[in-house]
């Protein structure tokens, strides 16, 4: 009987100790996370969020991934190769696009970039500097190359979206014309798959691209389905797409869990060991 009592007391003691450890770990992870989200220094921010994530804080895992997107996605910001069959297209994007639900985890710099992207999609800004910088980093010769724009939902939106951008690119010496390139008169918005499949069904005739080399410009890259459909459409004109530039690329955050925890554990930010315990 005494042995049973001692065993029960030992089990209860283990449960209490485990509970206290979990409570302490939860409190500590919250402190690290709050410190990270409050920091304006990107290294300190990532390091604090990483420490909170390593204490199994699922929100911290998501926040760390958002603040360190290059560690969780491929390709990186550098020019990357995209293949459509045997057609090779160098691509590049300026930075990552985050869903609005992730805004709470973003740094001020990321929020500022997203504000510009929303303005670009809302026809309030042309993001000319981001597009030009991306074209330059693409690393392809632009002599004799036409800059064209991905189809949009309707002709009025297409012209508003790319008119000023086209003019500014011309001022920089690029050949671009927003009035002569395609737009969609109809687009199926119900399904991403069907919209990709039927994307070019209603594109009006494209002029000025026959037997030309072109660079395609668009606002957001997600799965690449739109670019794939556009490449097939452009093949009708014997047009060679030498590159594609996107202002942003959709960031799909990892699901918090053991695999994400392991990825974070194996990645260490510079300066992480220099942080003092809060």
C-alpha cells in the first residue's frame, strides 16, 4: 500500500513539475515574442521570434517565417528559372506578398512594401522603381526587347494600371506601350484552375509583338499558371519571352508544427547568441 501511495505521489509530483515547466515556457515564449514584435532591428526581431518559436509557440513560428521568408520558400529574391515545357523563362520579383491575415506579424518595412502593393493593385501607384530595379536584376539584355504587361480584368483597368508605368519605363529608355498590348474582356473569377485554363479565351488580338523578344511585367506571382497560359498565347505570334518581372510573389507560410520547428531550430540568425534574456 505504501508503495502505491509513493508511486501516486511521484506521478503527481511529475505532473506538477511538468505543468510548472509548461507554464514557465509559455510565459517565456510570450515575452520573447512580444520583444521581437516590438523591435525595429531586423536581426533582434528575428532572433527573439526564433527563440519564442523554439519554445513551441505556434504564433511565433508563423511570425518568424513571415519575418524570414527566404528561409521558408523557393525561389529566393534572386532571378530564378521557370520552365514551361522546354521553354525556359528567367523570372524575378521585388519582394514577398503576404495575405492580409499575416499583417500582424510583419515588420514595418514589410508593411510599407505591402501598402505599395495594395496601392498598385488598387490603381493608386505604378511601383515604377520596383519594376525597373527588377528588370535590371533580371540580367537579360533589353536592347530590342519590348516590355509588355500581363492581361488584366478589363480594358479600362488595364490602361489605368499600366499607363503611367509604361510612360515612366519609356522615359528610362525601355520600349513599352500600354495601348497596344492585351487585356481580358471577360475573366472567370470563380476558380483559379478554370481562370488559368480559360485565361486567354477572351484576350483581344495582341499587336506589335510579332517575332519580337519581350519581358512580361505583372503585379503578383502565385502558382505561375497565368504566366504559363500567357506563354502559350504569345506563341501564336512567334514571340520569345526572355524574362518575367513581378512586383511581388505570394508567400505561403508553413503550417506550425514539428517540421516547421525543426527548420527553425536548424536556422540561426546572426547575433542570436548576443541577446540578453528578458
